[in-house]
C-alpha cells in the first residue's frame, strides 16, 4: 500500500496526503487549499472529497 498520494481537484494539484500511524495527513500545494493543511483523514479519498468541497465553497464565494 502506498504511503502518499497526490490530491487533485479538476486539473489543479491541491496537495498530497502522507500515511501516518494516525491516518493520512494533508499538505497543501496551493494557497487555495491551506485550510486543509495538516488535517488528518481516514484515507486519501476522504481528503480528496474535502478538497473538492473546499474548492466548491471557494468558487461560490467568488
């Protein structure tokens, strides 16, 4: 099983998640995803869903 995954939303790289004993820790690669920086997720798919929700909320506020 992989220890890290790249998280993308549409064509933008949101960040990576790295597997730790506690879960998957998110590291943002774009300021648009800083709100998720350091968050812990159960799996990479959960992190991807959070990034998609965040970008959806960001687009609605613009």
